[in-house]
C-alpha cells in the first residue's frame, strides 16, 4: 500500500465526517492506494459509533477501538502498528492539522527524505499554550542535550522504516515526536498553515500538559540526577570551607557561642536538599518499576475494515 493516514480520535464525533472527507479529497490527488486509520481512544462520546458507520460504506477507512483511554501517543502507536502503507501520515483529528497539507508533505518526502515534519506557522493556540510549549522545548533540549522545535508536533509523513524503528521502542512513557527525533534518518520540515479547532476544546488541561512534560523529561534524560550530584558536591565544598573558617575564628577567640539561627538555617536547608534529591531518585526508581512490569502501552479492543483493503 502506498499511503496510510493515522489519526487518534478522542471526543471528536462532530468532526470525524469532515476530517475523513477532507483527507479523501486531498489524498486521492496523490494516489488511490491508501487507507485512513482512525484510532478511538476510549472517549466518553459516540466517536466509535461514527467511525463504525463510516466504515460500512468506505472500505478505505479502518477503525480501531482501544479498550480504554490510554492517551494520544499510545493511540498513535496503536494506529501505526496496524498501518500497511509505505508512507505514513500522522495527524490530529481536530483539524488544526489541515489534511490539505498532506500533499505538500508527500511532495517533499519524494525529494529523498525519510521524515518530513509539519512546521506550524502562525499557530492558532492561546498565548499561554504557546509559552508553555516554548518553555518545554527549551527545558527538554537542555536536559537531553538535543534541539527540539516547539513549532513541530505529531503532524508529518514518515517512511515505513522509520515507523518500524519507532514501534520497537518499548519505553513505558510514549512520546511519538520525541521517538521520531531520537531514531534519526534523513529529516526535514516544511511550513504548513495551522487552523483553529473546528469544534470543542483540547483534552489536554494545563495540569495534564505539565505532567506529560515532566514524565517525558524524566523518561528521556538522567540529567536531573547528574545536576543534583554536582549540586551536592558544590554544597560539600562550601560546607567544608565554611567549616574551616568557623574553626579558624574559634581558635582566634572571635566566636564564643555558636549561633542558634545559623545552625537552624543550615539544618533546614540541608534537610530540604536531601529530601529533594531523595525524591528525584525515588521518581526514577518508580519509572524503572513501571518499565519493569512490561505492560502494554495500549490494548486494541476492536478493529473494523481490517481485511477489506
């Protein structure tokens, strides 16, 4: 098969028919040998019923229903695991990623690239979301010693060999764009138009975004541990120097009674440092524990139109 379009679906029952129509109108200019894979991620609405209804008359649509809500990135991985295309497009279902841009991505891929990422110009997101995205990209880049463009998300076209390597990554915490960034291959990006949401609002609250960002950094980097080791060494050196100065002053008779305030401040400060370091180590141990369980990151409940291609 030439082309697979994978889209995770969550609370999008009103958008799905328009999404499919726009994908069909665009992709048929490229090839008639394609499939559209809609992955319903255990949402509370009737998205799965809409997908099932569409598959009855459209054999090129494949519906995948997950057993519960696993999250956007595991849903993407579930869709890719069922895709048959030599090239695979990943895009969100909210139509902020515009299907009409697929043609541009595919044309760029034919120039010899394995990965073509959609670089969103004039992002149609709120100011706070833009700032948090920029902040995350800077923090993530610092902790992983890599460059991460906050104008790039899931939308892009990927050669099958790229997806095969991404699917081999058994990290418990899934982050599709970061996996793609890690595997390498010949990569480029093209600017695309970014649209406002057609309906509803994002399922990502700021609390969920912060949690996702924190878990992603912990999963992809051990630099926080290294930073605390350096911090501990610096504190040890400072404490040693202060200790020598205190002993020197004591023998010179400049200190008759040790200060209660400085002693308490030191105890509280060092206790806070120790607790923080222990907490960070505990978080990493917890992530190792989660990884060691070997649980699936997603479970597919139903697949419709799997054999009608």
